[in-house]
C-alpha cells in the first residue's frame, strides 16, 4: 500500500494530533479577516456591476414614449382631425344598415396616408357598437387585398369568418336549449313563454342545430373549386338575418391580380340572399382603377364615391400634435419637431403615415441615444433613415437580373465613369453574368430593366441624342453607392461577385 493510502488510524501520532488540533480549534471568523483588507459593500457592488445584463444600460435612461403604438399606421384613433366631412358622408350612407336596409356600395379614393383606412375603420367601429346598442344584427368584415389578392382567398377568408361566427351562435343556442330542457325536466319551468310547445320540439330543434354545426366545415385556403368556396360563403353569410359591410382595402390590387369577378359576384349577391344583405366598401389609392372594370360591375359598385384629399402642412401638424400628446411623455418634444415632421411629409403629397413614421423614428433615435428630448437633429436623422430603409427594401426585393444590372452601374460609377451609357452597362453586365454563371439577356432586355430601375427611383436614365450616332440613355445612380452595394452583396447568388469584379476602364469625358 502506498504511504498516501495509509488509513487515518494507522498514521503516525504526530500527524493525527495535528489533524485533531485543526478539528477541535474554533472556526475562524473569515469575514473579519476579509473586512480588515476589503470593505464588504465594495465586494457586493463589484458583483452587481459584473452581473449587468445586455439590456441594463439601454434601460437605464428615462423613456421618452408613453404609448408608441399611437404613432403606428395600424392604430385607429378615437378622433380624426380634418376628416369630419368624409366620416359624416360614410355615416350618412351606412346608417340605413341600422334600419335593416341595404346600404349603398361605397368607393373611397385618395393617395397613401390621407386617412382613408383609419376613417373607414373608425366609422365601422361606431356602426358595430351602435348596432349592439339597438340590438340590430350588423357586422363589418375587413379584408386587405394587398395580402388576400385572389378571388379564392377573399371568398375563403370571408366564408371562414362567418362560419366561425355561426358556430358561436349555434353553440350558444344549444347551451340555452340544454338549460331549458333541464329546467323543464326538473319541473322548475314550463314552455309557456317559449317558442316550443313540447320537449319533443326542443329535442327536434337541438338535433337540427347539431346537424347544422356538423355541416359548418371551414374552407381550406387551397384545393377547392372556386364555385364550392362561393357556395360555402353564400350559405354562411345567409345562415341568419344580418346586414354585412365588406370592407376591401387596396381593392385595386385585387382587380389587378384577379380581375373583377370577385366584385361582380359580391355586388350581385343581394338578389339571391334570403336573410342577409351585403354592402361593399372599397378603398383604393388609384383614382382610375374603375376604368378597367366591367361596366356592369362599375355601375353596381360605384354607387357612392368619397374622395380624400391630401393633408396640407397645417393639417399634418394638428394630426401629429393630437397623437404626440398621447404618444410621448410631457415636454419630450422641442417646439420645432412637429412642424419639421409636418413640412417633410407635406412635401410628399401630404402623407400622414409618412409624418407619423418620421415622428416615431425620431423618438426612437433620441431614445437610443439616451437623449432627454426629441430635437430637430433627430427628425433629420429619421428622414435619412426612412429614405435609406425604403431604398434597401426596394433593392433587396429586385429580381436577380435587375440586381446584376444595378451592380454593373455601381461598378462603373465607383470607377469614375459618369453619364454612363447603355452599352457600357451591358458590357459589364455580360462579364458579371459569366462570373456567377447566370443567363445573359439581350441588350434590349437589359435596357428595359434599366427603365424599370429608373421607374423605381433607383437610377436616373435620360435619353439623349448623339446626332448621327443615334440616341442612347445616360444613366446615373439615384441611391447611396455603399449601402446599395452592401444590399446587393447580401444576396447569396451575388455573394461571390465581389471577388470576381471585372476590370472597368474609366472613360475620359471631353
């Protein structure tokens, strides 16, 4: 056995006595030893400092916002400044729904950010709350046609909403009948004040409702023939008496994608419905979209038209002040913030959504910088950020071929070539396609892609005459070079293009 393995009882007396002395000695006050050299509070403070989390520094500053959601486009305010005339027009048309009649169809026009959707949702909330007050069956269903952009999806979404509501109504009624049956069976109630003359009649009604419930099958978002989806929607909406207002936001996107069949079917439904009545409220940014509708659809759909004009700078200022009072803490804004946000937005067709985005982004930038107030400098930073974010989003969603064309233009600009012509872009474009093994389009098609980039505001392409040499396009970038290049290189298809940039020879301009 190794000496280190000697059992404790067999170790020399000297070793045992040392151990015994240590065991029997009173425990030392280690805290007292530490306190002679280091203050306990300092140690605890150090430990707290070491445990600082990632977000602690960010949370240490005073918040500027009281309720940031008030500045988002999805928020429906309780009051809409400078839209009373349009709101009253809508209310005048829709009031007939509260009398059980069919309201006229409404088309609402106006540029982005003029309060169309917010006003329509405001009136819809008032309509539904008033209908509950007077116990009138009136419902509003909202569909965003930019997302739900085909006839199948629109009908399926509407059908499922009404099927869900019908199921809730049937289940509530079954619970009531179950309670009634139990009360009558126990002898506590009679059927005198009910619509039933016997318990058998109650049972028959329960069986009918249970059968209805089984038949309320949700519509899948794909897979059914369109006529079957339409039948499900028709049966669901006509299950019991009600007036329904269907609000189709961005209605022009639905027509552009799927034609006017959906609008034709919806606008003609009232002649076939027995219990319900339907009214359509369409909202569009495009004042001319009805030009593409079938004349029959146009006449039945556009019974009433309401136009929302753009806001001017003073109106935008009122809207921002109204929201800022709720969104920010007291004295969080300097005096020039709201006028500047309003002025920037007024330059862009009186877009209230743009003004609210500017104000919210300025507040976020101030909060990130742990500033006590939002100032003019934050608004100007927000303006640049929003513009850059828009460019980034547009460039990121471009098709691959358009990205290659744009990258060719960037290479030429970075190498000092100005007033770039289509031929120069095409030469670089061909080399880039060879480097990343992409299909090479014809020069005519590349010219079309340049025109599309021009339409998006990413490049500026001007046709100039070269006399007897014909005409050509002179192209220049309209977006920041470095940021745009970074977005292009983030595409996995173009990721390796940076290492394979072809030689670009700078041209000497006369």
